[in-house]
């Protein structure tokens, strides 16, 4: 009989600890045979604060169900089209302009929170309450080149967001109180968290079966790759920049690289079962993609071709990174539930403000992952008397995660037509 590793096992050395991936050796043999065990679900929300250029995001209203031409912005998801659904005509109904941004995952404007039993708690924080202490972090609120305004507790407190470096340290660096100095000196010499814990990693590897050894090696390789990306940035922080009279050129792919690295960390957070509720808001840095301007300015496009072209570059990159996240989750076995990590993860792409010109009607919403029968363009009623609250979609996601609720915020029920996948 194989021994069972503790699910919250860490690789430790000189005050440093990094989380372990979920391995078969961490799942008690009795768990796999327990038919009543509830599946472990994860939720990820990818968002921005300025909406989406609708004409390249939404399929035409005539192209419903699975028979639609995929729009240009969603083209990076073509290979996953059976695993996501685009929704038309869902919104929260009572928000105006930028005030809609923090309403995305609750349906409740903060100043109206007192009118609802649970205030304006966001979907991710509702899941965080449900998960409790089952994971190291009940939730993670993240940002890349933009503030994250979508996560709120039931008391109306906005959850602070962390950046790429803070996310990495939260997942992989933990200094003990009595070894902080030793840890700092050791890290200074090695410049790598993995180097500090490698002796322990080798010892753990010898205890694992062949499948776990392969998964463990892949995990350590992924951590090492991220370390290199972050370490490579450090020397340039303190070096003065050269002087030149040449006008500023495009600054490269900083936004794409940072967002891709954060997506890799999200996948590792799910792989290590460090958290089951994640929100990420991402923006754009002037100069990236060869563009001169800001995301907010571009979003007020006025149908100007150059602004629309800029939005398409920025927003297509967001969808590219979403597709990459799906790739990463599909490639990893789910040692708790069986299948892949993607099979038990809901990924919501959406914005609380529909477009840069401050419209909050017909929010850009896209759901991918397991738990539902997806793969279509769902067109909801557009007439005022028949409109369906976007909170109905939020309620459906919560119920899929195992929460026994019949209402969330201003919902009127679950989303009609969005069928649960019981297979």
C-alpha cells in the first residue's frame, strides 16, 4: 500500500516554503472510492475596466446556438469553441458608466448594497466563504497594469489586489519568523526559491510513483521558468536608462508578457490547490503592441479606425491569454476529481462596463470550463420586459460550485437555457 502525502505539503528549506502540486500520493485511497464526495470546483474571472469593442466580440444576433462565425476578437479561442459560450443581452440593468465596473460579479451597486441580504458581495468572495480554510488562500484578487475593482466582501469592503511579483511570492515564498535573516541570505546567494528547497524536492521525488514523478518534474520546471522571467526583470530596475534624441519607439510586448506570466501563475495556483477563487483585471501600457496612447483613450473610439485597431490588438491579446489558460488547465490531470483541471474550473470573461463610451447594456460575457453544456452563442431577450439579469448567470455558476442558493443579488433564478453537464 502506498503512503499518502499530506495535501498541504510544502518543500521547505532555510525559512522558505513552496506549495506542492496536487499528486496522486496526496489523495487517500478511500477518497477515490467514495461516491458521495463532492467535486472540487474552481472559479476564475478575467476582466478589464473599459469594456470591449462589441463589433469584433459578439457574433451576429442571427447566429445562435453552435452555428456562428467566430468574431475576430474571439478567434484565439477557436480551438476551444466547444468549451465556451458567448452571451448576448445580459447586463445588470441599473448601472451607469464606470460605476458599473465594480458591479460585474455581484449585480449590486455598492451604494445600494443595504437593500440586499448579502450586500454587494462578489461571486468570488461568496465562493471564498464556501471554501473557507480548505485552501491556503480563500481567494486571490490579481491585477496586471490595471486596478481590480470587482471583488467585494459581504460587508462592502473592496478586496485589495496584488501584482505579478506579489502573486509569485504569495504562492511560493514563506519565511518563518525565526529564520527570516537566514532565508534572505540564502536567497541572495542562490537567487532562487527552488534552489533553496531542492534537497527536499529530491527526497520527496524518491517517494513518488512514476506518474507523480513526471507531474512533479513538470511542476518544478514551470516554477523554474517563472523564476527566470521574474529574475530577468530585476537588474534593469536600478540601471539608469541611456539618453537619446531619437523619438520613443514601441516598447515591445510588456503587456503580453506580464499577462501571460500571470496566467501561468493562475494555472499553478489551481494546480497546487492554493485557492479556488481568482479574479484578474488587466490593462495596457502605453507603447506596447506598437501603440501610442492609453486604454481608456482608445476605448472612447468614436468608430475611429486607428482606435478600433488598437482595441482589437489589446483585447485579442486578452483572449489569447485566456486560451492559453485553457491550454494549461486541459494539460493537467485533476488528481482530486479525475479528468483535467479544466473539467472542474469555470472561467468567466466579462466587464462591468460594456464599452468605453460608458454603456452598461449588453455586457461582454463569455463562460468557459466544465460543469455546463457550452459551445454556443446564447442570445437572450432584448426587449425591456423580457430582459434577463446577468446575475442569473452568476447564480448558475454558484450553484454549479455546490452552493445551495436560490438567489444572488438581483437574480430572478438561474439562467434559462444554460444546462448543467452531469456527465
